[in-house]
C-alpha cells in the first residue's frame, strides 16, 4: 500500500465513525402494499459475522466533472437510502471517492483519466479495509450505478482471479451496473470465476438487476450489451432461481437531499410513499418482479400490485426505474445477506483447523 494511504482514505461509513449515516435508528412502519398500515417494528440486533463494503452511485451535485471527497448532504443521504438497512446484518464500510458528478454526466466529454480517479480511490480504500479492518471476515460488496461499475472493476482486477480473496467474498450486490455473462451461462462476461447467485446459501456470487415496468426502449441505458455473445445478468432477489415473486420494498421517510438533481429525478417517478413518523417505511409486498428478456433487454420487470402507484420512468424511459433499484427489493436483499452471512460463518468454521489438544 502506498505510504500515507491510511490518511488519504476518507470514510463515509465505518464502525466507530462519528455521525455515521449507516448507523441510524431502523424503526420502521410496516405497510401491506401501499395501502394498509400494519404497525411498527425495529429490527433486532444480530451477530455480524461479515462486513459490507459499499460504493455509492452517481449522486454528487458538485458542478465540477470530478467530485471532491466532501461528505455533501447527498452523499450522506444516499448511504441512508441504500445501505443503512444492511447495518443490521453486517458492519458497513463506505469510502468517499472522487466520482463523476451528476452535472458532468449531463454534459459530455468525461475522459478515461477522469474516470480512473474514482477507481483509484475505491481500490485504495479496499486495500486499507483488507489490511486494517477485515481480520479474516467475509465481505459483501454493495453498489449501484456508478458504484456498481466501480465494484465490477474491483472484482475483475482484484478478486475474480484471486482464490484467496474469493474465499472472503460472501456476495456482490451490483445493481444498475450492466454486469454481463455469456449467453446461456451464469458467468464468463464481467467475471470468469464469480457466477450469478442462484440460491440463498450460495457464496462468492453476484446479484445484479436493473428495474423497468415497461418495455425498455431500443436505446435503454440498462439491460443491453453490444456484444452478441454476452447478455446482461438479471437475478431476482426474491427468487434467485427464476420466476416471479413479490418484492419487499424499504425506503427512508426523509426527503432525499432537497435541491439536488437526484431529488428532482425522484419526484419525477411520481411514487408518493405512505405516511409514517418512523425513519423507514416498508411495503410488503408493493411490487412483484421477474427477470425477463424484454425486447432484447434483460431486466427485472416490475408490476405494481393493487394499491401501489405505477411509477413513471425517470428521468426518461431509457433509465427505467433506475432511481429505485436499491430500494424496490431492499427487504429481500437484506434477508439474503443475512442468510449468506450465516452460510459463510458455517463454511469458515468448517475450514478452520481443529484445535490442538495436548495430553499428558
């Protein structure tokens, strides 16, 4: 690790960090669908045998092409929206990285050198995490959009061909990031040795999807690849083996970073949440989802169940429901990580050498 790396890594979330947006009250108002209030609950603390390493999506509202490492309100809010719920099943680590900003993506001309800055930051944080914090624990990688692209690079370059690190990988949740596989296979595109997750106790595997509730247009940003030998991976977090299943959606009740472009995009979804005084609301089920090859795009196709509004693609049809990828099945995903964490703990116990007993 380069000299001074400890100082150059800035954490948004890690255990023991003051004002940690990933460690908040998880008190939740539970709804059946979007219409029937069931009651409130607070998830009970559990053992946390694994860690979660989270890389957030394109969210910075800074006007420059490459963001600084400032913990702006939208950076803190995205952690609340996308990864705070996982804190009930894992220790959450999230580096602040110099990402390509939302205003920059509205412009053109982002260079490869500018994009590489964020990859360098994520890699530096990953190496510091392994050196200082991991201590033999399993790790779940969690990303969305730009965060998923960054983690795909990290897995490809650092983990996929490294058997030792693959043994640490519990799973990778890479949403809205166009992870690819060979057609007819669960691997062979983005990764050679890290396959799709097809059962809940499977380890060192990937969950990936992008959500649409209408046929993606021919120029959709997600679900498509130009390589004729590959397909974009879709795994339904509620039914990893395939088929349709109800989804358990979780959202904070806090408004996301008022005045930002992402806040505007969320409003354009036209998906008003049920009212609640708790920090979170859970709708079980609000939608059903199934992985589908929809006009050549491999996506998680959502259907609004009775009482659930039909959201509008935002900012336009090419994006689909990208802005709710991380929340539409968050309950399913958190439960999946809990199951995988227990499976990892069992596997680690089997691998551990038996204690040496001395007899006189």
